[in-house]
């Protein structure tokens, strides 16, 4: 789809809405198409909202969006974009996977937005392809589907498959589509209409830099936190982190208290608990497995720490 002008107009794009999809992510893709039509005085694009059952689909914002058709009433799409959000593993059904496989077998270009690549991977249509999805789901999805080359980028286009990690990246994706099909002039006009003046590269990171997240440029603090983020499952000892930075433990503690108002141990523990909370909300792994994956020596220790931080038992996150 990218780089090729359609054989006929309008180009038809189906958006498959999976319950829990991001409303922001959907409108970020639709508005550029609407503005492209308006600015060109021609219906370049026409879209259709598709759901498994037809009717209304609830978004992650708890707003119901009415779909145009159900998958049983649709034969073949030229282009299908899977729009998914929270808990993609819990949204998968045999009917949904069968529909996606059918579109792939008929040669449709298939895109994935937010966690849509998880569902496409489950359907087996991404094996041997590069793809991306939201950074929170990236590592666990890559582990579950090793035949897919998952990368943390804003947009990936690989033959008849394309993907973006959701939210504003859908706008980047559609501006790129308009640019490749109809030129930079129209893409720039649409961008200006949307008051979006910062062009991002496909390989730009999904997350804000660590320096901005911590609001600090102290190189030793940044390196310490990076070491912690890279070692959640098997936590490093604070003394080992200090040694790698060529600091004493006391100096490291002063550094964390000055910039982050907490001790290195507390910050490290909270990182692991935040990761555990995300896994509880977004994966089907057991509480025990999650506690191990987040570096806790026992389930009881994990439960106590979790209750202290979030005022609830881990099992209540589900």
C-alpha cells in the first residue's frame, strides 16, 4: 500500500475495532484521511469501521463507537488495520483470527495499531515480518511470538504488513501514507491543518528519553536507573550498581535522594512493582510467575510490597 497509488479511487480501508481499542489512536488515523480528501477536493480515501459482532464497540475510554459492519457480513478488504488496546490476549476469538487469516490469504494489506500486532501475530500472519507495537507490550509479545521480528519503532512497513505502536503514531503513519501516495505537498497541507509540525522518523523512540523522564542530566543517575531498568527480573545489588559507577553506596544514596527524593533501593523496588502491575493488568501470567519475573524472592514478599505501594492485593488487579 505504501508507495503505490491506488488503482482506483477512493482507496478503501477497513478499521477492525477490537474491544478496548484506543479512541485517540483511531481518530489519529482517521483525521488525516478526512483532511486529505478535503484538501485535494477528491475522495482519495474511504473507510469502514468493522467489528466482530457488528454494532457498538467499547473503547478503552469507555465510550461506545458504532461499527459499520460485522465480520460475517464482509467478504474481502483491500486494506485492513487492526485496532487494539488493553488486554489483547483476552480479546482473541477463533472468529476474529479466522477473519484476519482470510483477509491475509486474499492478499489484503494488513496494518496493526497499538497492540494490534499481538493479535496479528496470534493469527500467524506476521511470521517472518518486522513489526512494532506499544512499548509496554513489546517484550512479552516478542517472547510469545519469536517468529516475528518485533522492534521498538514508530512505524514499520514490511511488504504487505505495516504497524505502529498506537496513539499519535497513527497520525505519523497516515501522513506517511499520504506522502508516499500523493506527494509531500498534500501531506504537508494535511499536517498543517492538524497543527502537527514536527515530523518524526520511523526509527524514533516510542518513549521519552530517560533524561527527560527523570528531569536530570546527571550522567551517573541516568546510568544507575538504566542499569535498574535493564535488570528487573534478576535485580542487582545496590552495592554492585555503585561499584559499576565507581561510587560508594553512600554517594549513590545521596544522588538518588537529591534528584528523586528516595533511596536507590526504594526506587528500584518501585520500578519492579510498576512492572508487576502492568503485567497483572496486561498479561494472563499467574501472580507467582509475575512476582518471579519482577525479581521478588517469594510470593509473600511480593504481596506485602505490592499492598504497601498500591493498597491492594495483586490478585485484585484482575
